[in-house]
């Protein structure tokens, strides 16, 4: 199979005017056999991007503006960026109407959900309590916790696992299941940890950070599955 080109969304523009992205996303795509290209959020024509790439990764990062999903402001909301919201929500809506494989990670799950009409939980501890820590705040860093996937889901088949540990770093989550999607993994507190689209050939979103577990075969299988789907589409035009 030909190596597919995978577009990876970047973080917002910094105060110095730079677009950045943690290298773990790039490493995960390269390890799985893809060719990564970075997609900064200053793109005027998202449709043109889909003429070039074979797959998309929607990455983590700052919060989506609550106005985008009819929510209200919360004191913990941070790094809201209109340029990134505009670009990624437009790109997500385009993905929903194509057969291009896409993976949402953390904020990426939330972007795909909001693009599909869902609301978000503004601050997880206020709804789900603190039985499961989804982010460590002092200092702010990722934290591991267990997740359980639905046995009959495509996700479980991809990962070849039903129960596994993830690395998590978020304070927001999906509040309402977006139209056309199925929840396929949960944390022990009931928080939705993964969604897969009911009709798209390959559209999966996870609330955790699989790129932060490079030594885990379970998490790397997610990237391998994305690359396989993108390669098949690139080579034969379908799955």
C-alpha cells in the first residue's frame, strides 16, 4: 500500500506568531506508516485541503468557545481561539460529508461532536465528580486512568482490547451524544471516552491521548487503523 498523507491540525497561533504542535502526534503517524503534514488554522479554504490529504487527525489543545455549542462561559475555560475554532469546525463539517478517514483526539473529539450538533460539559469535575481524575491540575499534566470499550464496537476490534489504561488530559467532555455517532467507550465515572460514526467509513474520536503512549500496542493500533484505512482509500478509492 502507498504511504498516505495525513493532515494534522496544529495549535493556535502563539504570541510570537508561531504555529506549533507536540511532536508526539507526528511521531505516531510516522510510526504507523503515514506521511504527516501540519495544518495550521489560518487556512482560507478547508475544502482544498481535502483534495490533498488521505486522512485527518484533529488534535488536542485549548477549549472551544462555548458560544459555538450554545454553552455558557466557565472560569476554567482557557485558550479559546476563534481562528482555530472557525477552521477546525469547518474542516470537521466537510469530513462528515466525505469518506476521508479521520481521527479526533481530545479537543478533536469535541470539535467533531460540536460540528455534529453536540453540547459539551464545561468542567468535568462539576458533573462527574473527582472519582476519576481526567487531568492533574497542580501541576497541570496528563494522568492515567482505565477505560472500557463496548465489546462489539469497531473501536474494540481496532484496539484488540476492551479494558485498557489511557493517558488523559482534559477538563471538558461531551455532554450530549452527537447525531449520527455512537458512544463506544467510557471511563468508570460514566464519562464518554470514545465515539465512532454510524455511517462514515472511518471516523473515530477518543477523549484520551493515544499519541502519549508510544510504547503501547493498544494505542498504536488506533493510528495503524487510520493509516490502513487512508492507504486503502488512496490505492483503490474505497474501503
